[in-house]
C-alpha cells in the first residue's frame, strides 16, 4: 500500500544539500548524532501534520521514507487480523522512524496527539551511508539503540508482573522526557494505549496506577499527568535499584 500523507510537500531535497550537512563539519557545533544531522536539514525535508489518531503510515507500506518527529507523540502498532493491537513503542519529539532493513514497514504509525514531522527519502541516507563513514556510524548506533530497547521491552513483557511493568514504563518515559523526582510527567497516551504496549488490560493499568498513588510513589493530578513523588520506589519495583 502506498503511504498517504495529506499535506503540502516542500521542495525535494538535493543530493548536494544532504552532503553539505551530513559530512562531518570541522567547526564547533557539528552534528554528533543521527537526529542532529536530520535537524540540520530539517528545512529541506517535506513537513507533514497529522491530527490526533490519524494514521501516518500502514504496516507493509514501502519503507522508502525516514521520519523525524518535530512535535507530538506517535505510536507504532501491529494489528492482528481480528483487530487486536500491540503497541511496539511510543515516539517523541526528536525521535526517528523508518530505518528498517526491510523493503516494507513492519508496523503502522499513528498520531497519539497532533503531530508534526519531517519526511526524508530513504535512498538519500543509503547513498550517503555508503559514502560517509560518520553517517554509517550514526546509523549503526541508532539501530543498536533500537535493538537494546526491544530487548529491554522483551524482558518487561516476559518477566515482570503488572505493577513492575507500569513502573518500568513510567521510568523509561521519565528518562526520555528528562523528568526527575518531584516533576510532573506528561502521559499523552491513553490508558488503553499503555495497556496495549505492556500486554495488560486497561482495567489493570488503571488499577495499578491508582495503587502506585496509594503507596506514595505517584500523585495523579489528571488522566494525562502523574507526579513522580518517589522514583526510588519505582526503580525498586522495576528491578533497577
């Protein structure tokens, strides 16, 4: 299936523009991560906007684009023929998606909130990776990070009980958002989204979060925020102490 992106496209990105920004720069402030490289050429990409719950691409679509999220939250999903859903991960501003060693995308992407992203042709990255050792290094680091994240999530799903899974989820989200003890942590995703990510029911997720409030680990000002009152207790639950 083709990727349907219902937005106005900017001008195509030239190979010269990619080379100018992707090759290592001697000056201070040169890009040091793959996301940094993409940020430098953001103005040359095709910017797209998606409303809450709007599909971005579908499972088995061609893997011919790389995406960098500018704002909002995205969920990567896989669906069973009977409609059951598993959420592979949630992506946040600055995250990348579309780097897969496959001709087709293994999961669908949907906007959890209003989302703005920039799309870049995958073929440009493949060509530059062949020409530029620094780009190859950054691509390998990105793929390695994704592999480690997947391995950690397998541990969560395979070994942890409900309360441990929710604690692990909150800690990882806090780490990605730069939240520390005493901070408010935004939860842009729904309780059902969290349940489908952790292999639990929505009732179990809601009950577990309420239980964590009862232990003093969390405060719950509203359905889309929690206050991290006792991160040490969450780490003990998640076996990270």
